[in-house]
């Protein structure tokens, strides 16, 4: 699902409970971003609780990608994999 400025985010309630240890309270959403790292790009997944106005978790890829699109695609795939683990 596309979010602001082309970011990808999971639907309302994604990552609530389970092994992610995020409360069922609030409006928690996951977003995929990219960031430059020396020599390339990485994906960043942010879990944001909008009701609490709090960033719950941030995941950053260990792997560096040659371009922004590759990092974004890998981040989207990782988010999908995490969603299926729930």
C-alpha cells in the first residue's frame, strides 16, 4: 500500500502484538524508506504509533544496495515478509 511521498506502509494495526512487542493500542503503521550510506543505499522500516505520537521501532538493512530503487524494492520485500510472519 503506498503512503506519503511514495513510501510503502502496512495497513492499520500491522505489527500489533506478537513477537514485535508493540502494544495493541493506537494506530501503528510501518513505513519503508531509503537512506544513503557510504557507497550506496539502505532500506529503513519505521514502525510509527500515530496515536501515541511515537516511533516504536526502526529497522535498517545490513546490506548496502547500489541504487535507491534496489534498496526500496528490498525494503518492500522485507516488509511483506514481516507481514506474513504475523
